[in-house]
């Protein structure tokens, strides 16, 4: 079961320290009625256990539509040499979901396939920071958006072509910087 299981509209979850349980979503929005959430200023410690590790914030289907997930600090704290498919997930049936100003750092041998996966139509992923503990962790991609979404102004200490994926070149991405030579624009998917 999720630590927080949101089923109602306009729910605010703010100011919590969530010591993550292995293979458990910290904040789950699993029903269509869970629209317009405001999830912010939470401290979420990931403790992954296997390749089935769950997202920390997970909006399923059209849950999370018109929502705002912002200013959360999410980091790996345990779970050596495991993989997590995505850390923050917003499904493709959601509309206008916004994921902004989050800090996500991985270490502990963790591989993150995607940091923020916002597949919402008119979804926005902006001003998020992605860190890693040197060679002890791996980002496959930091951000994934749909062809109807945008990623603007994000930063990551990652290699070229790792920061963003999905979307449409020259229409979905602007001003996203990777960690190459102190920071280069990385807007190609």
C-alpha cells in the first residue's frame, strides 16, 4: 500500500519527511477523482530493494490532472545496485499536470531509468535539478515527456543526451542543461 493514497480532488500533501519503505510508493494518486493535487515541500528518502521498486510519486491514469508537484527533495538513501523505472510518474491520460522545482539525487548504486515521467497532454516539467553520486549511480534519462508536453529550464549533472527524452525536437524542449564541461544545452530527444 502507498504511504499516502490520494483518492480525492484538490488534496494538499506538504511538509512531510517520508522514510521510504522498500517497494512502496510514497504518494500514490490512483483514481480519476484525484485531480488537482498540490504535492510540495516533502523530503522523500528512497529505499529501493529490487528491479520492481515503485515510483516515489505516482499518478495513475488521469489522476494528477491539473496538479502541481513542486519543491520536493527526493534522494536515494539505501538499496544498493537496484533499478527504479521512474521516480515521479504522471500518466498519459492526465491533462495539464505540472512538475516543477524538484531536487532528485541518486546514489547507492541506483539506476534510474527516468527521473520524471510526465506524459500528460500539455504537461510541464520545468526547473528541476538532477544529481548523482559520481560513478556510483546512473541516470538513463532524467525527464520523459509526451509529444504533447514540454520540458523547460531543467538541470542535471549527467552526460550528453541523458537529460531529456520523448517529446518533439524544437517543440518540446528549451534551455535544459546537462553536466558536460560545466553545462551544455541538451534539448534533443
